[in-house]
């Protein structure tokens, strides 16, 4: 190999640098990188793939990157990690359609991707189809089956921080806007709502139905959190001495729409009412900047690809990964109004 000759090293040493595997001294690495640049060498990806029986491509099925920035951030983390390891990523949006998800999975199988990430799967049968084809699967954020490993987030820990923060500031009338529990997997929604219940209990407060609203995190048509707007209007229509002084919305999109409703009512955040979101996607760009429970979105993607790679390389029993959420304090929360 010309690169090895110019660098004055063995072809095996060149291979370790190109694959980013094994130890190579800093001096040898510099010589090899200089030789690669001088010769304009590019690895023959097709020959490598045929030799190793890999496509060096992974598929990533997401719900809707155009509607929710959460999926964009997870996909970005997975893509960055894959690129660093010499893999390409094929991104596919199912947009909430089971038929579209199946079509995407069949296309991935035809292209012989090395693994598939789901953020998140609709049908258990689509995961089963990939496993039948001996294609590793990693479930991200939500688990729909115990047959494939997962990288998820502990939603409850950050949500408990959010409730404790509101209560510490003196809030006692706290409303909740959460996603409608999914049929196949209630874990994400249950963790967030359970933290709300625990927070109330710890403060000696009672559950009040008029302070709780469920709905879609976002509208598939325009990406807005219509249900956040609708529930906030209902909260603010209560008599002044019965209105909540704070809202915990379990998605930044829901929180953004709640802010619109509050603004329309001529109220101020946090002077008249405080609000906390979830995800840390839109939060910094809202007015005021939103206090929110942050999910480690890019880390989800990176860890998911890492798990997929370990399975590609023969790990049949990867350990499930559970990442923490955390409260990020900005300017949308203050003490309750007098």
C-alpha cells in the first residue's frame, strides 16, 4: 500500500489508524495521516463491505423530525457517533403511520442495513421482522417489546425535581398537562404523571381533576401543541382564587402553546403564573426562556448507536441503558402571586 510505504510503517498499522482500532503511537499516526492526505487515498468501501459482509449503514426510524425537535436531537447524536465509527445513517420518518413504518423497515431489509434504531416503534411486529432477518434492533426512549434492548430515560427523576422546585417556591395550586398514555407503552407518560402525583403527596396536596389535562404532545399537521393551549385556557377560566399558580407541561411544545394562551389572557409569566416544560428543545428560544426538564437527547442517540455496534460485533445480550433527566432552571418560574 502506497500510504504504508510513504509513512514508513506496516500495512497493519495503517489499517488500525483507518479503522480507529488498536494502539498506534502519536508519531506513527501523524505520519500515516500525512501520507493519506498526500496520496489522496480513500478506502474502497465496496470492497471492504463485501469482504466483511457489512453495509456499514444503519437505519433509524423516527416518529417525526419536522414536528418535534426531540427526534432531531436524538437522530443527530446517533448520526455523529455513527460517522465517527465509519457508518452512514439512513433516517426514516413514519409520521405515526404503521403502514409507512412497515414500508420503511422492508426497505431497510432490502438494503441490508447492519442495524436499526427505533425512536420510537409503532408496531411490535416490525421489530420482530427485523430480528427474524437477524438485524440487530435498539429501541430508543420507549420499549415496545422485551425482545430487543433499549436506551431510555428516567423521566421521573427530573419531573420530581420540577415539582419540588415549584413547591419550594410556595406553589400549592399546580396544574398538569401530559401526553395521553399510549396503548402499547405507558412508561414515559406514567413516569411523568406519577412524579406529579408524588410531588403533590409529599406537599400534603390533593389531586384535583380540574387541574389535570391530557392530549397529544404536538399536532401532526402543524407541529403545535394545541392541547396545551386548550387546557391552559380551561385552567385560566377558573375563578381567580381557584386558578393554578403554576403549570407543569410534560413537553416543551405543550408549554409553548400554554404560553400563547397565557399571553392572550393578558397574564405574565412568571408574575401571574409559572410554567415548566419537558425535553429542553424549544425552551431557550421562548419568551421568557423556559424552565424545563432536560432529556439527554443526543446522548440517547450516541448510546443507541454504540449498543447497535456492539450487537453488530457479536454482543447478543447488551445491558439496557437508562439515562437520567434533570431540571434546567431559567426564567419562567417564580413565587406564586399574592
